[in-house]
């Protein structure tokens, strides 16, 4: 998955989704936004301090700041 600024981010779990998504791929929330900044790719959440801090349990690309 290529992460770009035109992607939508879930306001609930911060997962970066495709630009044409209607619901979040991870949590099925329909609260998606284009208003986000920065991202981190988490490959091994069980070994990641950032994933622990962000409460991420699944690998993927996550936005750092969601408005």
C-alpha cells in the first residue's frame, strides 16, 4: 500500500485507508477524514513501543495526528 496525502484516515483507530473507502478496513468505522498529518508504518505491533503507545495491535500504516 502506498501512503499518500489523499488517503482517508479513520478517526477511531487512525488506520490509513484507500481514498475511495467508505468504512475503515480495520474497525469498520465510517468516520473517515482527509484531515491528518504524519504516519508510521507498524510491522510488528507486539514488539513496538510506538504501537503500544498508540494502542495498535495490527500491522499497517497509521496516522500520527488526526483532526
